[in-house]
C-alpha cells in the first residue's frame, strides 16, 4: 500500500474562522509546490513522528476527540436536520485528528470529509462517538449533486451517487474507527465493498464502522462498515484490513 500524507496546520484551539483562513492560505501555498517536494516533506513528517508514538495512543486520541471544540458539523445537511438533531442528543460529535510535532490537530481537508469535500466532490461526513460502543464509530453522511454518477443538466437529471464515492466513504470510516480503538498509525491494506441498493442524493444517511478483530501483535485489524438509508436498510457495506505502519516498520528493522 502507498502512503502520501498531507499534514494539516490548524490547531484545535483558537478562533475557528481565523484558523480556517490560515488553512486555506496554507493550502494555496501547497498547491504551488512540486508534488515531489510535498511527498518528501510528508515522508519527513512521519519520520519525525514515529519516535513520538507514545504521545499518540488510542486513549489520548479519543480523549482529544471528546475534548475538541468547533467540531465540523457538515455543509450539505439541512439546518434543522431531524436525524442530525437526534444524533446531537444521543452521541458526541467528534473530529478527525492527525498527528503532528505540535500534537493532534483537526483535519480540515480530506478526500471525503470537510467543507472542501462537500463543495467540490459532493461528499459530506460527520462523525459521532457512542460510549456504549467503544469499538465502533457512528455518524451521518450526505451525497450532493457532484457525487452523482451521471448529470444531464439540460434534462434536469441526476443519477444516484456514484458507487466509487460511496466506497470512498466506507473506506474512510473503516480507516477512522481504528484510530481510537487500535492505533493512529494504521493504513488500509485491503478493502472490499458491496453496493446493495442505490445511494440517494441529498438524504441524510447513517453509518457505523466497527473493529471486528486485531491479530499478530497489533500488526493488522479487520474492520467492517455499513451505510443505512432513511428506512434503516443497509445500502452499502465495506470490509477493510488495516495495517499498523509503525508495527510494520519495527518488524522490517528487526
């Protein structure tokens, strides 16, 4: 598997809008750099972090999530979304965090999460934590017009969400749940998905991802994910093998 890391720059504390402005400015600067330089910087970023692994345990990751403020609440969701309202009452909304030399920081830019993903790719994911299910993560997602598999503007036609976009969300949620359950250093090694029903646009869908097992001294975990429609029917499932890159690196050195 291949790892390209793009470290975020916004700390969890501080003024939210000012932080977002700094992130946007940093992203524009990043776009002007040669990709080779970004990849080398990303490799250095991870090399600096591996010796600091004791600062980024699953327990500390979860604690940071639960203590976070200004947590992303979605872009494509309706203002008074009844499903989101019920989740807000039942669970704790949490961010996706990433390790840096400054500690864990909130991820503003991701392929399927955050405002940029919602506006430009039509995928909007909001995470929640249920203390009754410590080995799982739950949440809500919406697919906008840009996630449609086919759009015919002249005919006012838009098909349901592209299967690859749905699979990308499943890949993301299975790769996120391991952070507070097993290890923050995990990356997807194998991934399979089944699309059971068409995935509608602009409907609030529920999801859940669970760590099923961890084997070989923490080298890898098997994780499952599901997305449900408003009727509670399973419309897509995913299964992933997540490999702990830190454990793997240590094994390769020994």
